């Protein structure tokens, strides 16, 4: 397995060189564009990793999977999916356009920014910090790593600059699709996006989803089989935003990306697969990561779509 990961990684480095590190969140611009790592975790909890495995990235949009899981646990699917839809969009992750164009003005799915902000607003916690801590706690269980914390510099950098997410949230409130203290909800969104992980952590998270909600490293049931399945289905149709269709054709497994450069993928009953590579394509997906996953999906027979 290690040899296969190494060889996919060597090929992926060429693709990584074609991307660009995200800098619309100023602190993310400091990431190493050449870093690339891959890891997999099988259903026995065996982890294999290669490349720049000590690189830590912020999970960014991958956190949307965790807060969605938490909302299903705390509020139930019915409430969650009456507040956000379950359909893909062909628009960028932070697009505002479709929210205005058609009634009901609710976000089309929970994995775009507007949807993730609405999902956070549903959680039954006192304030931003307790909401964030609940998401962090579930992240630790999904990754079987209790030392995970957030990168406070990235959190504060996004909080200081995120006009777009503020616009989305206030617009949603104006059309009656978001209730509560907007700045408080956004604060927990920025904080959860800044949770810092390695490629191993993300591989274990993918494996927990692949193993119907039981973390194969700790043996703990973290999610119900139904929630794990719902997350995988949504990842398959909208996990890479407007790049989800291309990813389905090239790689063919449920996955979620983030602009920190991570991709967390889940091959059901088989393995979690993750890559870290901060160089992104124009849609915000890791160029090296997608290429490495494409090669490995083919070689390891992971495709399910
Ligand atoms: N924090 C980022 C944002 O809201 C997350 C986006 C992403 O990873 N696609 O812009």
C-alpha cells in the first residue's frame, strides 16, 4: 500500500504545481504550495500515509460535514432538511445568486456556505463558543484524535475579512431563511473552518463514514448508519461544490474538500482516503489531491459512482 501511495503522490506533484494557494483569507496565503500528502485508513483501523504527512491544514469546508452530522443528531433530519435542500448547485461555494432568484429562498444544500451557516443556526447551544466546541468535539471523535484544536490565526483572519459570508447570512435573514444572532452564528462558522488537521486525521474521518459511523481506530460508534449514509450521499453529489460532477467522473467516491487544501473521501465498506495539498484549482479544490485520488481510486478499485 505504501508503494502505491508514494507512486500516486509522485504523479500528483505535477498537478499540484498547476494550482494556487487560496489567499482571500489572508492567513491561508501562507501555506506551502508544494506540500502534498496522502493517507488511507482501512476498516481495521490500519493507517498508511505518504508525503508531507506532518503538514497541518485548516479543514475549512470539510467542517460542514461535521456540523451537518451534529445537526442531524441534535435536531433530527426532518428539521434540518426543511431548512436546507439536498440538491447540487453548479455555482461557486460562496455564491449568493440562487438564494435570491427563486422561492423558497433557502440554501440548496448544507455543503455550500449559505447552507452550512443555516445548519449552524439550528444547533441548540448557548453561544458561538459552545456551538464551536460541540463541532470540535465531534471532529475529535470522527478522527480519533483528542488533541485536535483550531488555528486561531486563520480563524481571526477569516473573521476580519469575510464580507461574503456576512452578506450571505444577512441576506438569508432578510428573506426569513435564517434566525438568531448573525454575528454569533458566523463566529462559530469561522471557528469551525479553522479546525486544524493532518492527512491522517482526515483519512480516519473518511473511514468512520465508510464504516457506517463506527470509528475503525477507536471502535466507538460516533454516528448512526443512517447519518453516515446521508453524509456520504450529500458528499457524492455536492462535496466538491461546482467541481462535484467532474470529481464523480474522475474519482467516483463520496468526498468533501476545503480551501485549506484538504480532501476527505469515503469509499463505503472499504476505506477512508485523504489528501492534503494547498494548491487549488479555480473552484477551490486541491489540484494535487484530486489527481492523487484519481490514480488511487483506479488502482485500488474504490469507485462506487
Ligand atoms: N471558510 C471558507 C469560506 O467560507 C470555507 C470555504 C471552503 O472551504 N470552500 O470561504
